[in-house]
């Protein structure tokens, strides 16, 4: 055990030293760049908290979607990576039909933003990187019920609904889509999203049941796997644009910001222009 600890400590010193050196290593043309845009789900979702949006098919919002795509195009992505299970080909098959004029875009962010962007850039394929994981939310609800904390939990949900979701919907109703995406990708919202797992889920854990910890662990693990999938897709010199739900990107952004083998790009800077 002592020998193992010594080896691990030595490795940590090596990696720390190398990290300090690599941070001073200049980015070159072969270093892939990555930009992540967090989104809401255009068609709605089964999430406990989500906005109900019904106007994305209108002429006004369709024009705004195209304006959003035009701004992202200025990043000049070489690959468009979407939230769909890694290794599955169905989404790319639909994209091939869309390229040939044989598929009409549905009200879905992968198609409305991802397909449009890739086609207008002349890409032959879109790419997918999601990883499916089982999070024990059912067990959490059983624990909350069993420990008599359901009123507290409902109060937490009501508070988030009133102080987060309602203001977001108001902002959506009074701004264009580019402005809305800038707002929902702001550091403060990313921080709140990450913090909610620690602040609201783990509080219900007991001495004998740490289901909140396990949910957070599984969620971070899912996003680590998504990052690994993205790494398998991008190549030297790529400029990858990644479109995932904001719950994912709020975690993925720090992953890439802390790395030196990939250059992280703030896509919001393009959306503000």
C-alpha cells in the first residue's frame, strides 16, 4: 500500500510539472479548437424543469434561427457535433436526406441549428457524441418520501421555477434567439446549473443512503464519457462546434477550459456580434 502511494505521488508530481510546462506551450495550427453552445430542447423534454416553447415554427423565430446559424458560421466549424448517442447513425442518415432535399426539418435543435449549420458549411456528415446513463432519480424520490421531506422538495422546485424558469421564459419572450442563447450560456447560469446537483440533491442523503451523491457522480461520469466521445471525433486542426443541452455544456466547458491539448473558444463572442 505504501509503495503504491509513493508511485501515485511520483506520478502526480510528474503530471503537475508537465502541466506547468504545457501551459506555456503556444497553441499551433494543429491544435484542435472546440466551441460549446448550451441549448434548451426545442420540442420540450421530460425534465422536471423545462420551458414550454411553442413559437419556433413561426416566421419570426425561423428567421432568428437562421440569424443564429449565420453567427455560428463565422467560427467556421469543420465538424458539427450533436446530442445523440455516440455510434448511432440514424441522425446522420436523416442529415443525408436533408442534404438531398428529401427531409423537412423538425422542431428540434439538432436539426434546426445543427443540420442547417452543417449543410450551409458544405459538410458531408454530422457527428454525435452523447452517452446514455441511468441516474437513480426514482430512488431519490422514494428517499424523500420516506424521510418526510416531500414538502421541502416541492418548495425547492417551486423556488427554481419562480426564480429561474419564469425569468428565463420572460427573457425568451422579449428577446431574439441569439440574445437568449447568450444569456443562457452566461457563466452565472452555468454555475447555477452545476451547483444545483450539490445544493439540492445531496441535501436529502442520509447516513445509509447517498443517492444524491450517486446521481451527481453518474451525471459527471456521463459528461466525462461525452468528452471522451468528442475526443474520438475531433482531429488535429479541427474547429469543432458542439451543440448539447445546457445541463451538459455547463459541465463540459470547464473540462475543456482546463485542458492544454485543445483550444477552448467562447462561441458566445460570435453570437454577440
